[in-house]
């Protein structure tokens, strides 16, 4: 049994408390730049938990980050104020407070920093925040993480569920779920090293727990319920799991550990069990933002087609509509091969049972006489003149914007 307060076993902090400690440490040394290791040693918390707190301060504009290799952090004009705020909880999830019977209080969204501009994800792509509960979605997810409220995001593939989580949590680890996902894929398993010996390789769940990081279970409803059951002890009050395959080792979750899952209801084989749904207190529907598609300068006629098809899906008349992922792919294809080829490809990627309806909607919106999936044609002769990419639909693009 370890002694409470030792550097290896810090007392559990409430949401935001470690962030305030990190801010206080930086504010007390305004002329210094500190690494994650420096702060972890002085505060007696894990590197992962301190990293998460420091990155959150940077995202909120309450500290500065530098360093070309190992990240270094430094106080700025807002750090001292951040050190005074121990807990930042989302509305409705904080501990009950004494209130008068005649007054009802709420937490105004404007009282917190709002990240409304594009956010650069780890892979370099930009994410454009959307509104969620009167907050930017990334801010709402960070509040829920501070309060340890697990979130399930659900909606069609290509609507930006994974992008949102990556933008909200720079320390994210991801498990791509499918029917073949095993307990070993989550917790770890024995692998053979170069010398031929077998060593236990911890999985992303253990890494996220021990480093206090966020964990995305993508396509969670494609994973066998028996496999997902290995995750549940880490999410409830126990905050720990037992690694039976590795000497029955007990792994405890460090502060900052957080689970978010993705669910695609329309995907074949996706089953949202009661056991899984009950673990996620907040469930958020994610759909395509067609206004964002227009702002990204995707052909307005194609966006109009997508809106129309999405409405038919809502009415149960159709099973598929282009989402933001398909619209962005359309834009890239149009830039390379031209409008006619991009439209043909849009029809071709639709499920076979919905392809005629998609083609009809495209024909009506664009004014072409016929549209069919992108298909190879006859062999070109040596004298065939090659048309430059993008020349096919330049006139259409000019009229659409």
C-alpha cells in the first residue's frame, strides 16, 4: 500500500485542479520555461496528467508553448488568473449548491474562453468548431472531460466525429473498432521481440490510463460486447482494470484519463447495447454542416443536392446522402478531373440501391442530361488529344458561384 501524497501516487484531483496547479507553478516562475518532466517532478503527478493540463492551458490561451522538440511551457498574462480557478465544470454536472427557492442560476457560456476559429489537428488538417450547448464543441468536450462525463458521438460516417475529438484532445489515443477487435487490442498482449523472447506489449487503454490521456473508441458498436466489457471497470467508480494476461496486474487510471466513443447507427453490424449506452452519460448526434461546406467553397449545386438527399434520408425514403467527407472528396476530384468526372464519381460511391435517386437529384440540380458512375471507356488512340485536367466543367463552376 502506498503512502498518500508521494510523488508516485498523488491524491486524486477534481476536474481543473491540476490545471490550476500547473498554472500556479508557471506563474510563480514567469521568467522560466518548464518541460512536462520538470512540472511532473515538482507537482508529484504523472507526465500524462501534467501534459494534458498544460496543453489545456495553452488551448485556453492561459499559457504559452514553445520548443522545437520537447515541448516547453511558460506563463503569460493570463496564467496567474488561471491559477486561481480550481474547478471548471460544465453546467449541470457540478456538485449541488445551496440556492434560494425563487432563483435559478446557470453558468453563462460567455464566461469562458471560446475557441471559434479553426483548430489544427495533429495531422495538420484544420477543424472548424461548431456550436454545442451554447459553446464551441471543442470547449464543451473539454468541460465534460474535466468533469469525467463520458461522451458517445453518433451519426453517419464522414460527418466529423473523429475530427472533433482529435481537435478537442491533442493527447488522444484511438482504437479503430471492428468485428475482429480483441481484448488484446485494448489492453495488450504478448509479442515476440527481435531476440525471440516474448514480452507483454501494453495496449492503448493501458497507455491512456497510466498517462492520463483521452481514448477514442471509434466505431465502438462494431466491437463485440464481450470485448468492450474489458473497458467498463476503467470508466466507472473503480477507475481500474486487471490485466489477467500479464500476471493479473492491476492498472489504475491517472487523472486526465477520459473515454469517448463513436457510433455509426447506419453501418451494418453496429449494435448499441444497453450496457454500452449506459456507460456514456452524454450522447451527441453529429450531422454534416452544409453551411460549412458552402463556406469551404464546395460547388453550391452539389451541396444543394446533398441537403435534398439528407432530407430524404430523414424521411426514411432513402438510405444514403453525401456527408462532408464525400463533399470534400468531390471538391478535390473536381479540381483534378473536372466537374463531369466528379459528379460521376459522386453517383458511383452511392450504395447501389440509392444510386438512381442520387443520379436523378444530380441531373435535376446540375442540368445534365445523363450521369453514370465513373467508368473506364474505350482505349485511346495514339493521336487522341489529351484535355487538360479541370477543363471539362469550368463553365459549370463559373455559373455555380
